[in-house]
């Protein structure tokens, strides 16, 4: 026993005190346990803070669900896709035109996010071209990217009125259309769709916007999926092309840009402040001006 204590805790030849050796033995066993316990406590505290933050972020969508103007009753088959009368009739408007719209998603999903699409009309054209991603195309064996040259560009999205997010006219718009068409063809998720966290319709619109910085599109925080970056990237331009963002599969990230301001994202719920437009960016509510 005496030799054991000497070898374990003292230089050879040093006097051995069994009580001291026992104390060191207990300390050696307990210290790692205390370290692991302290780490566990810190992890639990972090988990609690993240849960509290998530609950705060959910207040916006819950408020919209409870008090917003969502249509929770109409069946999709009976909901309207008629024009909202925001775009000029193509036969009466000769100039080239580019518009990007966003409308609340169908039913309760609209409390959380919007559906976005891009509409273009070339100089002298008698119709609009509408580019959007719709997941149900995949069930029919087609690409998720839908290109339509019939119907209005400013349609209601299953009774939800769209908001015009950006608009370009004239010769500059004609040049943008060429770039938009090239970006649509290059979209990497043609045969993939997930409502959350992406790739979805907002992932598509954001991809086109990043590919065409001159579009100057500032997608609202309710465009869930916009932060789902292509090609497995963790770092890229913001959709407006005026800043940069870091994003982990659209689930966790932060962005800083002149147009979008500063915005952080947790599980697709985004919040921040837009100094350029003096507005808050809130989950559920979208952009709220001061």
C-alpha cells in the first residue's frame, strides 16, 4: 500500500502520507466529474436560452394566425387565382417590365411565410412570363420550376393578395429579363422541393436575385427559404446583392447588407432591423416600418 501511494502521487524517496494520498485520489476522480457537470449545466443554460428565443420568435406567427387576415376556411380548389389589378395589361403597355410579387402562403402556413414569384414582359410582348417554384409539379414528374405565359402576373395566391416587392421598367428591364431567364435555367434545385427549410419558392426567387444583383430585390423575413443557399454554401451574397450572409442550410445564420440591414435566422424564423428603410424585420409580421 505504501509503495502504491509513493508511485502514484509522490517522487520516489519522498515521505508518504496515506491521508494526503487518499485526498489526491478523490480529487483526481471528482475533478473530471465536476468539469463534465459544469459543461452539462452550461449546455442546459444555452438550450434554455435558445428555447426562449424560439418562443419569442414564434410570437409573430402566432399573432398573425390568431388576429391576422388569413383565409383558414376556403378549400384550395375553391380559392381564387384571379388578378389583383396591380400590373398593367400587356396589350396596353408596350415597355418591358419586371415585377416580383409575394403573397401569404395558403391557409395556416401564411402565418409563417409567403410565396414569391417573378413576372416579366418584354418590349411589345402581348403576354407576361411568370417564373415560380411549385412543389406539386414533382408529383406529376415535372420540374419544380414553373414557367407560365398565360394568365395575369399579379394573381391572388389562393385568395391572398400579393405585395409588389420590386419593379423595373424600360430598356433596363429588357436587359434584366435576359439575365433572369439565364438564372432560371441555372437553378440547381429543379427536381427538389421542401416547404421547410428549403429549397422552396423563396429559395428559387432568392437564387435568381443573387444571380441578377441589378434586380435589387429585398426579400422580407417572411420569405422562409431565402436563406437556403445553393451548392452546399455556407457564405454568399444576400438576395439584394448589397451585403453578405452566413447560413447553415437555412436553419441558422446571420446577414448584413445595405438593403436588408442586419438579420439573424433561427430555424427559418428571421428577425432584425433595416436601418436603410427604418423598419423592423419580424417573423410573421414581415417588414414593419417605424
